[in-house]
């Protein structure tokens, strides 16, 4: 899927590799940077969007006020690529050794955090990792937001935004 006009992308590594440490999208480099923490990477690359990365551009580009930004960096609880998080339960290494150091480094580069790792119960592996990252975010001192009216780390997706069941807020809510 093509990136939106006026948006540039970067990623490490470039292209489709088994692991993706981070991905960024920029539309105005003079504005603040959001760090989005998802669950695991899908198909987006430095040059192509997937459903989530395209949605994040539309969502974050529309923000005004305290959480207006000109770019985001996307990292994930696990950096192994797959469309379905449950696949990670059968992978010997769902996170590369670079994942946590990358998240820590990107926390230093951002102005605020978008907590988007979801709240689906995939078991202990996911629960423990989410707790580790929640601690990192809280200890960073950066403001953290989500898009759930209940302050939950709802997964930022068009599906959740369209759900109509009260899980989604179109305006940011403080998390934590």
C-alpha cells in the first residue's frame, strides 16, 4: 500500500526482513515526534504502508493541541513480523536481542508515547512483555496516551475505530 502524499518513511532494517526494529513516518519534521508501541510488526516497510501504519498517519496527522505531531516512530512489544500476534507463541525468538534497547533509545527521541499494544489476552508471554514495557514508559517521564475512553492500551486500527462499541476514542486519553 502506498504511503500518503507528503509522507516519508524509514525503517530498520529496510525492506521485508523477519524482524523489524522500528519504522517511522514523517509529514512535518518541525513538529513533535510520537513513539507508538504496538504488539508486533506486519508488512509495512520503509517504502510501503500496511493497514496500521496508514491508519496511524491519518490518526496522528489529525491531532491538534498537546499531542499534535509531525511524525511517529513505531516500535513493538515483539519485533518478529507476522500478521497475527498468536503466531509469536510458536516462534522460538519473538523478539530479537535488539528490541528492548531499540525501544529504550526511541523513548529518548520522542516527545510523547502512544500506547497501542492492545489488551487481548494472548497469555503469559504477552502479559509479561506488556508489563515490562509499561514500566519503561512510566519510568521515561514522557506523557503517554491511548485512544480508549477507559485509558486502556487499545490497538490503533481502523477496525477498532469503526467498532462503535465504546472501545475507541477519536481524541487522545491519558494512559497510565
